[in-house]
C-alpha cells in the first residue's frame, strides 16, 4: 500500500505491516516489514489478552462483571471508569529498590519481588472521587491480576492455553526471567531503560537510563513486572492481531450487553474492554464504523499498533508499526492512522 510507503518516507515509523480481513478472507497484506515480524503490541495486550481472558472466564461463570477487586468492579475497570489514574511510574521505585533489574542476569526471585511491588502499588493507588472515563493502565494491571488469580495460572500461561493455542497465534508474552530466544524478525522500539518520558510525562522520574536489551517489552511498568502485565507485554505479528479481530467478529468473544458504548459514563467512547471510534478525529478515520447500526470497536497501542473491527462491514484491520523507534516525542502516528484506515476503505471500495 502506498500509504504505508508514505508513512516510512514521512518519518512516521521505520517498519510497518498491515493485515486486513473482509468477510473472512484476507484482502490486504502489505508493508515493508516481513509477515513474520514480531512487534511489541503494547496496549493491544488489553484486548487480546486481558479482555479476552476475562470474557472466557465470564462465559464459564468463574467471575462476573460485578466481581470486585481493589475496591471497584471488573466492569468499572473494563470501561475505564474506576477512578484510577492513567499512569504512574511504579518502575522508578522498583529500580531504586532493585537496581539489579537492569542486569541481564538478574535473579528470577528479584524480578518476582519487583513485579509484586508494582501490583501492590497499582492495587492500592487512591481513586478519584469524580466519576468519568479515564483511560488507565493501572486499571488493567489490576484486572490482569484478577484474571490470573481466578484463572489459576500466571497471565502469560493463561494466554498460551486459552488464546494462543486455540486461535493459532504466534503472539506471546516475553517474560524477562525466562530468557526467551529472539524471534527471527523483531521490530526494535526504544534504546534505553527506562525509556524517555512520553509527551506529558516529563519530570515524573529521575532514573538514569542505561542501554536497553532486545526483545524486552517497551513499557517500563510492564518491564518491571517481568514483562507480563494486563496492560502491556504481548509481542506478535500483524496477522496475530487480525486473527484475534476476526475471532471477535465471529463471536468467539462476547460482551454480555453487546459492544455498545458505556451509557453510564457521559462522554465515554469506551466499549467493554475496547474503544469505539470517537465522534471527531477518530484514529480509525471518519468512515470506519459508520456503515450500519453495529458500529466498530478497536484499540490502539502506544508503540504504533492498532486493531479496528467494523462490525457492519465485517472488516478487520490490523496495523503494526514500531513508531517509538524514532522517539516517543514522534507522534506523527496520530495523523497517519486515520489516513491509513481511509486508504483501506478506498482500496476495498467500501
């Protein structure tokens, strides 16, 4: 696709892969990255792992939307209305306590202690009394731990058992203490640990950065959690993302009250675990989700990834890039995503 070539030449990202499925058939497979390229999927972890696993356990009646954790309901966490803040740099305190986390030979028990510290910190963070939708990594850290506890296994093991194997995915968490071999193709992200602050995070921590290692999750809080969290940590291909989206489209995962927006929270665009296209400046572009009454659901990832599913058009669009390799201050992806989704609809005459 010419739009992907333009993204590279315009400095939006170094590498990209797009996979599009329409009415069950692959119709677009494009990009300068090989099909087998594994990307850090970032917050697509929230939908492909945590939300999917929650809905599996919900179907089995092992938990419910009303299940409470850290003083709120699971439904509140899924709709991002729990009152928890968007982000806190828990990794900074973990690194101050266990500086050996930056050592490639850090003992597994040290990584486990740091992980427990981050989980406890997220679970005990005070919530805002003001009701509203605040997209929260902290909420999905907490939700991921609930899923693991109810599921009876660590989150990465549950993902393999309930998602990766049944759906035929190559996606996986990359637990740091497991020292997993690198895949043949892996898109680079940042160059240091901690990563440089994202726009708006300047001054929140003062940990001296050190050179990073390949194959470790980009998100610093997920990194401090040994690479396994409910909010980030998955690595996978664009094909993995598309296959998961197709499974959602086919009803493999079901929201009990459908995929509509949270009607109890004014101004929210959130569906259960997912997002919906915003009324203005949607990352999916102005036409996606406007073909009928069902609309669309999707999610984006900080590293430059996204999944959008147009329920009426029966269209799944997966885009994977490593835009953060050009620096976190590079936010050209914001304008690129709508252009890309417009180009997909144009190419398919939809």
